[in-house]
C-alpha cells in the first residue's frame, strides 16, 4: 500500500454534476454524510436534493456560463453527468460528453478549483474482444464501437491532459453500476425478464465484473482525497469494480431472482444476435423509429465477451476496497425491489376485485 495517510477530513465545498442521477445522488449522499457542503448541477429540478440540504443549480453542460457559475467557490468537482445509452446521433453524445466536459475544465481553471474527479467508463478501451484482467495500460482502441464510448474517451483524454499543478485531475472507470434506485441496468433486465424477451447471448461462460452503487460512490470520494494527498493518483485513469468477476449470465440470473423471476433458459448464438442488431439498427435509421433498438451490434458484443479488470491501481493509489459484496448488494437490491413492487401489487389487487 503506497497511499499517503490522510489528515483529518476538512469539510469541502463540492460540486456534483448530475447530482440527481443514480450515481450522482449516491456521491452527494456520501459527501453530506461526512460533513461536506454540496452543490448539484443538473438539468432537472430534483427537489429531493434541496430537502437533503444540497444547493441545487439547474443548467445544461453545454452552457459554459452556467457551468462556470456552478463551479465558482468549489474546492472539488465530481463530473458525473453524461449522456449514456447505446443509440442516437453522434452530436447528441458529443455536445454533453465532450463539449460539456471542456466547459467543466474551463470553469475549474477560471474559478481556481483544485481537484476534478471525472466519471469515465471501461467502454472507452473496449475493442470488441474479451478483456480479462487487463489494467490501465491497455490502450484506447483504434475504432470505438459506440458513440457513448467514443465521446467518453475524448472527455477522459481531455481531463487527464488537463492535470497540472493548479488543477489535479483523474478519471474513474466504474464498470456496470447496479443497486437500489438503479434507473437503467436493473430495470431493463427485470422488465425484459418479466416480459420473457431476455435471451442469453453466446455460450454463457464469459465473465464480467460489476460495481455496486455504494462502492462506486465511495471510490469517487477516495479519488478526491487522493488528489490532495497522493501525487501518484493524479493524471491517471482507474478501473473500479467489485473485484469479483463471475459469469455474466449468473449475475443476471441473480438479479432476476432478486426480482422474484425465474432464471434464463433460452439463448442465441452471438453471430445471430449481432446480425439482428445490425438489422434493427438499419431499420431504426431508415424509418427513423423512436427509442433504442432492442439489440445493437455493440450490445451483442458486450453480452458475449468477457470484460473484467485489474483494480490493483485503485486499491494501491486510492485506498479503494469494495466494502459491499455482490451477495450483500443483491440482498439490498431484493429488499428495494420488493418495497417498490408492493404499491403496484396492491393496485393490481384492488383493480382485480
């Protein structure tokens, strides 16, 4: 362990972009719990944040003036907000993920922010093939496989290049974040499992690692502290995960079980899923269909390949340890799903009488 022991925590003034989102809210809550002052910058109102004592600023990452006003007076910025997804125009990703990040960097410089933690993604280095136990030395691919990955890579590169004596920066790459309040991964799995449309892609042996939400948020706080105490942490990306790689379809089946649903029994070969994705992409493009295709070539590759990462650097330089195990996380997820489902079940019961 090479990290420098941290002095007693001095309360910080922290800005969290996307503070009302799944990860952003978890970061906000952990900052508040340790006594920091928190400001959120997001497009939505998120009234619950104000109830927590958060200073809420509404605005768009593409608005440089609004971003500058949000950064003013802050010690540290957690740039969590981004446009995620698997489908859409390149410009729709480039504007918030690249131009928005450039605006955050400019605002940090203008207002003397000393530390910036950028939320990146392992997808920035995904080249379409299995990635098993790789560390941060793996290069960016020559060709990105999604607009999200391409624009997040550009954002990450800009953040790391901006590291210097007046502004210290680093990038975190949390992988497949899940847990209670998830509004993306878990709901998709559960809704498709309930509808009977979920299929295993490939032979089911590909291993992946994931990140429980509280562990992902904790990594952000550790990263901000490391920027103040450990020079080796600055200017670098770090993979973040559970450190518990397992077969992708095992973790999906365990999420289904947490929702009271049976395991998957049907599968399709990866080439078939890839071909279906290509057809659906073409149909959406030609006919300008709304929403995302049910399958894309990128998702077919992701579902059939292994992707788990060596988190030694995060452990060594940030002091990161995944405190909540997958098993404990699933217990908490099950309780949350049951609590969320109870009102809906009651309504269905009343309607059937």
